[in-house]
C-alpha cells in the first residue's frame, strides 16, 4: 500500500528540473569572486567540475615488469 503514494510522487519529482539557463533569484547576486580571481565566475563556470573535482581515469598499462624484492616480514606461521 505504501508503493502507491511513492509512484504518484515520481512523475511530480521528474518535472522539477529546469531546462532553462540558471540565474540568481530576483534581488540576489552571484557569489563574490574567489581570492585572486580577476572576475566573478558565471553560473556555468561554477557548475563545471574542475579536473581535481572529477579526475580523468588513468588506463596506463604496465610498461615494464620488475622482480619483487623479498619481504623480510613474510614469515611462515609458527606452530
């Protein structure tokens, strides 16, 4: 019985997204420019993640194989 209200709300929540460009609310301003920045960032610049926030995947293959050095702490179990 609890699924019906959830299914009823799903189409309502799907329509909440906005397809238009983002603008500050009336009477509000964009955040101030960060320290050292020449200009205040636009809403699109604020929403675009930097490479540090969203790093690229590294698919670099192993180019050469090295022999592992011995591990002096890899001891057999004591009885």
